[in-house]
C-alpha cells in the first residue's frame, strides 16, 4: 500500500468498518502513515484504541505495519483479520468499542492530555471523531487509494 500523510487530513472514522470490524480502516490509515514516505502527524497506534485492537487480533504494531506495507489491497488485510478472529469475536470487539466510555479509560493513558476534558459518559470513538473534525474540518474524504 502507498504511504499516507495524516498532517493534511485525519484517518478514517473510528466507526468505519473493514471485515465488519470497527477501527480497522483507521488503524490501517495510521499504519500507512508509518510507512517510509508517510507522515503520521498527530496520530499514533500505540498507545490507544488501535493498539488495543491489534493486541486483540494478536498482531504486534510492527507486524501489522509490515502487513499493510506488503498488501496491495485492503481486502488482503481483511482476509487475514477474518482468519484470526471469528465472527463472534469481531462482534465482541465491536460491542466493546461501541460502549467504551471516557470514564472507562485508565488514567495512565493520558486521555485528557490528548483530548482535553470530556464528558465521562461520552464514547471514546465519538471523542476521537470530534477531535478529527476539530483539527481538520468535516472529516475524511480521502484515503481510498
């Protein structure tokens, strides 16, 4: 895959899915930004929800970045993810992300430093999407290549 510059536009929404899995397209975008010639800008995989997702899929960050680098199409990544996670596992991971609130974030993750003070009942994925919109306007319209 081609490297990606995340200084001019955010990664895809945390709600967007690939292989029916939330956060996977966003995590791919961050991995593409980590490739030679890419620029992650203010984004990172570790620590955060992308790192959590990769752990649950039994990938190290380096392994995942190499998978992205060596894949020509996202469908190849989707096939590998589906081979590692059953449909039930994917539903469980999505269920977690759809209910993970700011109040549930461990203090050592420095969430407030990254996103400012947030409503404890707000979903983390909504905070992330709002932060993207705040930094870049209406959100991603790029990243399909």
